[in-house]
C-alpha cells in the first residue's frame, strides 16, 4: 500500500495547481504542503479530513490503508440505485422523467458531484477563514 506522502503527491499532481493554491484549499501553508510532499510529517486529523473531502477521496485512501479512492461511492458509473432514483425523482418533478437517457443521468450525476465538491470547498474555506 502507498504512504501518505505518495498519495498526497499524487493528489497534488492531479490537482494541477501551484503548491500554494493547493494548500490554501484546505488551510495549509506553502511550507506545510512542501513538508508533507517531502515526507516531513503529516497533517493533523482535521486537516486530513479537509484534504480528503476536497480531493474526493477517503481518509483510508489518503493514508494508504486502501487503494479504493472512495469506497462505496463511484460517480463514474450509474450503478447506485439510490442516486439514480434521486435523479429520476427530480426529473419526475420537472416532468422530464421519460426524456432522460442513461447518458443524461450520468451527466447530471457528474454535475452534482462537481457542484457538491465546490460547495464543500467553499464551506471548508469559509470555516477556516472564520476560525483563523
């Protein structure tokens, strides 16, 4: 299994952002991110939670206990009947139920995922700013 350093570097690379911007998302300084990327310590548990949430992975994945990025949640496929039914329920309320293809539902799920991640990032950032 991977180490925190390896996973953190992988997520940093995937984010494709400058180190300072990457750290600001979860309230870490440029120096902290540099140290974590080079295996010099690890973040506290609250920061670990923020990193996992913002990067869309589980804490177990982040610390190398599993290779599944997000156990039980896979928004790349539409196999989760609860989520699919939720999308169809909303479509039904908008009188669109018969007009939605599986591809339409998939696109909606991806949009919902992206929007949810964005809102979580905002809340975490606001929480960090308000408690600094």
